[in-house]
């Protein structure tokens, strides 16, 4: 259900991306996560290499803002898949950070 997806995503973000700043959505199928100082465009390459993805915030800004934001969709995924995806995002962010491309 929607509530399970929201709950799983929030718990997973706290567990796997504790440096991310987010608010639990009160409606809609997207989480917006801020990762201060992160080059999300470069990180996305690492995420795709481990078979997961997100949308960089810049895709949703007409002024080039939201550079350190990502948007995650929860509409098509069951809680176990959400957990797996967030674990992969965490792994890819660790690889990204070790490469020095924050």
C-alpha cells in the first residue's frame, strides 16, 4: 500500500542515506532528498552502475537549482524492492565519495 511504501522509504533513507535531508511526503509518490555538497550528476553514474537510479533535482528546476537534490519515485515498487534500491544507492554513494567527486 501507499502507507507501506512511504514508511519503508523513510526508514530506508534513515538507515542507508543518513546524511540525506528529507520530509516524509503527505501525498504524492516522490521523496525529495537533499545531499548537501553532493554532485548528484556524477553520483547518478555510480548508481546506474549498480542497477538503480534517481532523478537529479536539476531536471525539475527551470533556473538550474536543486543541484544537490534527488527525487525518488515510490509508485511502482514494493517495500522489499525499495529497501534493495536504497541499499544500492548507499553503496553507489560510498563509491562516489571514495572517488573524490563529492
